[in-house]
């Protein structure tokens, strides 16, 4: 129970990777806020049933009022914010194809969620972490921009931005006792990819690219988030942990 007495917000935690990460932080003893646009209440109820302190909130991360309310409701319920995991992202529904065929509206919406959403969530929680002189911000990036994955330009651009933001924020917030790190998974089998034939085709290519040649699942990522949320990485910031079975090697 290494996170007992601490509070974590996990965005995109209604299902998939975010839900798995929220479950691990709860198992580590943290009180957990499940923030999502759907299934947040169900996921929070499941955590509560397992004995965790949990709160479900409907949050659109691209809305500044929603993210501000998320932080306020967390303080009201638990009194502090120690950990933010930025997992909410637009991924499964995005167009895969040549960059000139990607609609401008899809670019705009994806960047609102995947880039602006991360910034707004960080902005909402940082004042509370500063007052505590401690905090852990963990951003979900991707191995895709590290490898230059083609036919997915808007997505890899957004996740490349997350890596850059992680480094810049680490420089800004280090003096306040706040660490900022990222996790870069490979293509992960989850609720969002299960029904998309194009993603299923990409899974086979992803597996062949890995040193550990098997599918990646959300549970493969929870050890990394547990580490980054705890005291063992108190002197580690601005880093991106690649957890993809050895596909992208830095």
C-alpha cells in the first residue's frame, strides 16, 4: 500500500488503459478519481466495491471548465491531489491513411483532446501540488512518434507533443517538488481497438517488431505507472518510459 493517504486523478479511466492504471493505483492504496466522458461511474463503482476510495466524474479534458471542476471536486472529496495520470486521448476512432486525406476537423479535435487536454489537466492540478510542495504528473505518450509510424500523422504528432510537454513541464515544475514523466506504450489490445479491423491488422505488424513477440495489454503498463507515482522515482523527471516489448529502443 505504498500510495496510502495519496489521491490520484486518472483521465480516460472509464475503460482500457486508463481503467487498468486506476485499478493499480487503487491497489497501491491511493484514493482514485475516475475522470472520463463515459463509464466513469461504473469504473468508480467497481473500484469502490473492491474496497478503494473512488469518485467518478464526467470530464471532457478539452474543456477548461471541466478540468477546473475536476480538480475542485477532487479536493472537496479527498482534500489533496498527489498524482495526475493523463490517459484520456482520441485514438481508436481516428482515420488511418495518407496524411493528405486526414480531414482538418479531425486534426483539430484530436489536438484539442490529446495535447490541449493534457495541458488543461496539468494547469488544473498544479496549484494544489505546489501548495503541497509535491506531486506526480504522468502523461501517456506513445512509441509511435519515436518510430515515425506512417499513415497516422495527426496522432503521432499529438503524442510527440506530449513527450515535448513532459520535458518542458519537468523543467518548470521541478522547483516545486513536482515530477513529470511519460509512459510510451506500443499498440495495445484494449476496448478501443477491439472492433477496428485496421487496428487488428496493425497488431500483427507490432508484434513482429518487438523483441518480446506477443500482444501488449493494458496490464503490461500498470507497473510503470505504479513506479512513476511512488517515492522510488522522486529524483526522476522529464523522462519517457517506453513499455512496448522492445519495439522502440532509445
